[in-house]
């Protein structure tokens, strides 16, 4: 701190300094030793602060001044505005309190600017309390005080008369949907069945619904909704269709699923169930075979009726010999119809390579390396658009012994259903190295997705 500053340690304020003083109590011309009056001296007395009786001891004005010293100075007791060092008079040993204060600030430090520090003490003991004064005149009535706390509850009153009827309350929340009621009757007496998404359970056993997506009636047997036989083509063994396209054209389709077919069109005793895709490329596709294992050969010379309904296990077969009028063959994954390769039988002029490829699909032995014309495909890589956009593609295929694959130097973006893994990786994507070259359609290779060969 510079000589021109000081800190008020009580108020926490730094001010411009002028004088700092130290005081002790109530003498002006008093005689501390109470002996001869020849050594009496004047002292400044503070008769106001804390009830008064404070005698000045020393005063500090400059910051570097030491105001408490071992030598007593009588002149310091009256010096209020200049540096004056001293200590408490040795004969004032019965002092009780010392105060440090500024000379012109006696209470809260906010009045005045010139500051002094007083060291003061009080001599003597407090006097007795004075007598009580006379009772004063009665004062004016004071303002009304705040409300007091609530009192205790009173006794229960007599029951009052019944009040008026209140207003109706707001409506409650909507309740749960109730059970489906019995179907109503039309004016002509026909029964109309409605569709429902409710699960079949013991509670709904015996009920019938109309499945709009499959265009069929279904009966709940207590555990599942089963097709309710109505006699439509392909719905029962006694009325099969020749193939899935025949059922589609008859108007009796009820979505993709199992239907009864009889390709030879003779006795219905040899009809069998086949999975029909009634959605892809407008539907009408009959399942021929399924490939799940990478090394499995799905096209063989022996026909298998059970392969026509096996959708998720290895099942080898060929196109039924009585379905000679087929037009297209499709290669697709069982759960993804957006990735598919289709061969069109009528595309381009007949030639030896096309004939050999079609003979393989019909179960006739043989096969070769050949250039086969008449393919197109759809895939996410082609933005789900027909490729090629116009016409058909010619593929160099190796289709020996029931295995079908592009030639190993070609694009790997069409059909690769060989029995050994392809060391190259020209495919769009593969989820497992073992699927490359063995389970790939349109450049997409999936190890655990069955590949369907379908015909229409």
C-alpha cells in the first residue's frame, strides 16, 4: 500500500488516507498515577462511541508509521491528526477494552474520508441502573397486526339439506374394442364374412374370416387360421390347376402359397401341392427346385413332386415333362424377389445352345459351354430397373451336369450356382466367402438364403 492509501479493515474499503489514530478512555487533564498534579496532561476523550469513556493512546496517518512503541508519550494522547506513537499508560492497568477506529468514523465507516485508528480503554465499572420513570401517557392505537394461526376445528355441524344436482362430468376414455359379433345377413340371406387381424386362439376357435390379401376364407382351429376349402381351382386336390399360371388365370388365386396342381391334366389322383409365387412379375410362377447348400445340385434328371413345395430345404428336380408350354424360368432368392434373373424362352431365334440349356431345365441329360440368348434381370445395383432396358442379354454359360454358372472369365453379375467356391470376387456383395460362385443371383451372394428355380 502506498503512503497515499489505507485499507479500512472493518468495512473492507480502500480509501485515500489522511490520519490514523489509537485511543484509551475518558481523561482530559486527568492524572493517571493519581499523585501530584504536576505531571497531568491533556488527552482526547471519545464520549460517544459504545457509550463513551475512550482515552486516545496513539494516532497513525502514514502507512509506514509504527504507532505502538515502548516509550510512553503524553503528547500522543491529544494528537488527533498527525502521527503520534505511544502505549497505554503504565498506571492504567485496570483497562478493560481497546478499540481501533478512524478519527472521523465512529460507527459504520460510511461518514467522512479522513480516517484515524483509536486504541481506547475503559476504566471503572458500570454504575447501577437508574430508577424506573413514570408511566407515560397512553399511546395511539397501533396498526392491525397480521392474522394469527388457524384455531382448532369446531364441533361437527348438523347435516344440511341435499343440494341441487350437479352438472354431468366429462366423458371417460374410450374402452377396449369388444369381441367381433356374429356376421349380419344381407337382404338376400347371404352371410358376409369380414377380415380381422386378431390372432387365432381357443377363444376364437370355430370362427371364420375372409382374408382379403389372399382372397380366401379361413377357419380358426384354436391355434392357427387355416384355409377354408371352397372348391376353387387349386384349393383342393379334387380340383387342381395344371400349374400356377392356370390357377392365376382362373381367378382363384389367394396370394402366394401352396396350391394343388396336376400338370398332366388326367386323373386328379396324381395331383400334388406346389408353391406358387402369385406376385413377382404379375405372378403365376411354379416352384421347380430349391438350393440351400453351396455344393447342392438343384437341377437333376429325376422329377420330384415334393420339391415343388419345399421352399427352405435342398430339393432337386426339373420342369414337369407335361409343362412343355412354359415360357419363362426365374432364378430368385426365397425371401427377396427384388433380386432375380429371368430367361425368356421365345427371345431370339432357336439355336443349339438354347435347345441344350432348355433340355437341361426339362431334366434331359447333357449340358455344355454355350452362349444362351434371352436373359434379363432386376437388382438394387440396377436401381430395380430391367437390365437390359430393351431386349435381352446373351450369357456365356457353363451348364453341365445340372450346374449353372457364368463362364469363369465373365462378369459374375447374372447366375452362379456352381458347386465349388469361386476364387475371384467380382460380385456386387456376398455375406460369406463360401457363397461366391455357388449361390449368387444378379451379383448378390447369400450363404443362408435358399435359391428358387421357378417356371411359368
